[in-house]
C-alpha cells in the first residue's frame, strides 16, 4: 500500500487507544502451498474435502453444509497432494470474512454467469478519499464503492497472472487495480451511506472467497468536490490525518482503524475485531 505524500497514518497517540486496549501492528499472512496438489483452485478456496479435516482449529465439528473456507485450512493443514497426504493442525482465525459463491447452473455451460453481492452502510467519518483498493480471490470480477448519490468512489479489479514466473502465476490473482484520486476530488461525508458492489464469476462453485474494500480517507482538505476518480492518479494537495476503513462481505461490514488494537488481557479467541 502506498500512502501519497504529504499524508500519513497517525499512530502512537495514547488518547486514541480505547480503554483496556494497547496499540500494536499486526501482520495477517495466509500462505497456501499449491505445489503438486490435486486441485490448485480448490486448495486456495480451502475446500474441506481436500484438507482432510472434520473439525476446525477450536475442535468444533465442521457442519456438512460448510463446503470450504478458513475453518478447513488453518495453520499447518496441508492440501491433498496428487498422492494423498494426511495432516492435522491448530491455529486461530477469529474474524470470519468469507462466503461461498454457488454455480449459476448445475448443468451445461455457465460462461458469463456472475454472482453479485451488495452492501450499504453509513460511513463513520468524513473526508477526502486518497487511496482505495479491493481484495478478491480467484474468480473475482471486481468491486466498486458508490456514494449515496450513486457516484463512483473507487472501482478495483483483480489482475490475473498469465505465466509461470513468481508474481505472474497463471490463474491466480496477482494484484488488484488501485485508486489514487487527486486529493479533494472525491469526498465522503460523515454518516453518508456508501454501497459496495462486488462480483464473482459463478461459472463454478467458489468457497472461502472474500470481498474486502480498503480506503484511506483524509479528515480534512482545503478543496473538495464530487467528481469521479480515475485509477492510479496521484495528487499533491495538502491534508491532515488519514483514517483507514475496510468493508467486507462474510459476517458483515467492518470498519477498522489502520492499526489494530489487542486486548492487554489475553483471551482464548485471540484478537478482537473493533468496530468504530
């Protein structure tokens, strides 16, 4: 993530840390080794039958209708190789932000089928949008965030690899297009209802997919109007504090600070998701 000059993400202010929490940076990394596996896409979508697990990382029985997702590919689990391999493990993934895409038809060609999800929520803060990007898995066909009046705030689409080199693996999402509107050109009002539209191909079933949308919003700016932004544009006007926000389908919408807060008192569930 690139934060354009002269903006910055403010951290270290004790007055901004909620009571009974402490400020810490967190690296959330989910890596899946698909070398030599039976079904690469099925592995990245955490299909339960490919991971040979019947219980999640907390020991809970995985329901038969839970076909795939984070509950089946937690730490140290291994996706089935072309030659079967057993594995078990334990880890913690407290925030569920996934859903499944069902195929549009059980028979015949499904080319062109698209699953669309829509979510509208009031935005907790107001200011100038200076950065935006979506997060999708294989099968993703792009996400767009709209303002209350229907204007496009940011549209982000997956970039698929075409080769065999690292960073350009065919069939994998290797990047997402980003939005860098000129500061002051795209503004969100405090309390404004924003709508997230996200698309996935439904030509086949996808499990454990995500549709997240990240924004950086500067709280103030000397100029502001409401004209559509363009992808990868960088501005030079001044601003002040930047607030990060994330919207996701799965359990619901999350609005998160750019810095996560961890409870001082350790809990079995791990990190808490803080809604502000």
